[in-house]
């Protein structure tokens, strides 16, 4: 799918409008829109303008440092990177099966991450648009406005996230950037007191998560035509599923379907993900563009995350979330399940699943066990895949005989969604901006399309090979005295 100009007009004849930065997302990005004299939209692009380079600077580090290092990609979803790296290094250590305590503690940690991240995104970042309206007063369209106008909703959102953070703290050692998961297992289990402390509020979290599902359903019912049409497009999808096809956010095989619902691969061993997924680059973004090899770069884009997981799995293995899934799929003849804003509804179903999972695991005696580590026969390469809050997360490492990382490749959830996000913003621009006078409220529609995917832009910018780069040197007065660019082929061009 091309994002080039759709008319013969040259860019120099068009007016450029920029949303810089995109707000209420994690990380730094911008959107550029090219309009003609009649405000007709000719081009829309989402640019990721920050560069991190984690794939390069973890090379040469001892492998056991990696699960802690890669968390620094993000302060919102560090647990996801922590666990994906640990799973990859389990493979390098030859660990085929964790101890029951280690696996259940990791799953508990992961459920806490899903709960807190989904609560943060829905209540803090997206609910202002949903509760007040897409073009509402910008002064009120924020979390402070939600607190003032909907204090009970805001309270539940804050306390749901706080509870998820407590689950993380007790399993990982800290709320952010913990150390609980290590190659081969975990370094701590829950104490009896920690277990009892979490159990006190577990059932309340389940109830509040059900309220959140009801809230987003009610918003869909009130705004059915707008929500269903907003940025709508057909897309292939991918997620992990367990052996029986049920949702499994921690482990499983890869399932993918094309835009017509035809299965491309199912229960695919993620240890060879490169057989089905390739990555493309474009000169206008630091974020890569993955695609399904079977469909090619032009037609092989796909989306991941809550909407793909809820629609592609056979069922959800907790009863309340599974019932909510069935209602979501049946709503208005299945329309919400294909809508870009359906991400929010699917996200709340997953939050309910996470709350139920936490409650169930807290009743399992294995989480207080003492058998924490497993071993095996050393391997050179390891791949760890997990379903992060935003979608499928791939960590791939090679380690040499000196225990040093010699190669790393990360394909994060937001990178998988890159092409889909660009498609969504283009469709919204055509729906709401084309031929109209540009206002802040209309530009917010573009940002709402991006927020539906809950992107983590700082996670998504890594490098293999040469990446495009712009450098400018300015003097003390702010005047540019020299500048240069490097394109995606690695060629440097000085700008006069």
C-alpha cells in the first residue's frame, strides 16, 4: 500500500500541515499532511522522529544483562521487554520448560503489566476523546478534565493502574525496571504476605474491569455510526495463540490471517519468525515496516494488538472476558470487531482477562514456591515472543562462546502496526479534513486514529544496518552553519 502523492502535483505546490508532536502517546512522533489550495488531502504520513538504537549498543554485553537493559526502551511497558528477552535467553540456556513457580510468577507479572498499561492508555490517554467528543474544547479534553467531569471513572482508572503496578512490584522487585525475571526462571516468588495483600483487592479489580468494558460498549452504542466508520479499513492480523487456539498473552504459536480471513499460518513456531515476516524501510521514518513474506511488501502489511488478538483467538480462557469477547464479536453484526476504534473495546476485554488471570494465579500455591530456576543445554540463538499490551513483541539474540551478545533484532508491537497506523491516519484525513478548513479539532481526529493503536514510539525505533539521519550544526545565535543527511542506503549528502 503506497503512501506517495496520489496526484501528479509536486510537493512544492502543496501546503504542508504538521502535527508535531503527536500528543497523548508514549514517545515522539509527528504527522505531516499535504493539502492543495482547496484543502484537498494529497498525502498523509506518520513520522517517527526519535532514534534509540538498542539493537546495536547491547551488542558486546553479557547476555544476563539483557533482560534488565532492554527495559530501558520504555517506562510504560518495560515488563514486556523484560519477559521477551528472558524467554529468548531461556532458549539460549536450553531451558525448554520453566519450573511451575517460575512460569506462574512470570505470567502474574505479565498480567500486572497488561492491566496497568491498558488502564493507563484507556483512562488517561484516550478517554478524554471518547468522553468529551473528538472535536471538543481542547482545554477540557485531557485527564484533568476527566477527573473534573467524571470523577468516578477517573478514580477507577487510577486505582486499576496502581494495582497492576503493585503486582509488578511484588513479582519484579520494582514497579518500573524490575529484575524479577532472569534467564532460566525468576529470582523471587511471592511471599505469603504479598499474596494476601494482592488478594484483598483482586475481586474489586475484576469488577472495575467489567465496568470499563460496559463503558466502552455504551460509548459505541451512543456513537455507533461515527465509531464504526472512523478510520475504517480492512487488514490482515497476527497474534500468539496457545495449542487449542485460545488467547495466550505469554506464550504460544503465531497465527495470521489475511484481509479476507484466510489463514496464512497457524501455530507457527516463533523461533523461525523470519520465515514468514520481513522488514522494509522507508526514507521518511526511523520505524521499519514489517510485512508477511507470502503477500509481499506492498500487500503484506498487518496489524497486531488487542483487536487482532480478540478477533483471531478461538476463545479467552477466563469466563468473564470470554463472554465479553462473544458480545463484542456479535455487536451490530460484527461491525465493532472491524473498526479501528474497536481497539479500545478489545483492550478493555483484555484488561478484564488480565484481572481474572491475576485473581486465579493468586489462588495457586505455586506462586509462593521455592523452585525458581531450570537449566538445559546451551544454544547459540534464542527468540522470545510475548504479547505485549500493544501487540506481538519479538526479541531475537545470538550469543557467542564468551557469553556476549553478537546480534540482536527487536520487532516491537508498534513496528508491526506501522503500516496500519499510516493507513488509519490517511483514511481519517480523507474523511474529516479533505476540502475543509483545518482546525485543531479536526487535526485531533488524526491523533485519535493513532491513539487507537496505543503506540509506544520510543520502543519502535531501532537499527539494523544504515538508517536515514539528519544532522544540523548551529552557532550560539541559532544560525545553521552546516548540515548533512544520510539516506537509507548509507549515502551522506551535504546540504548547502
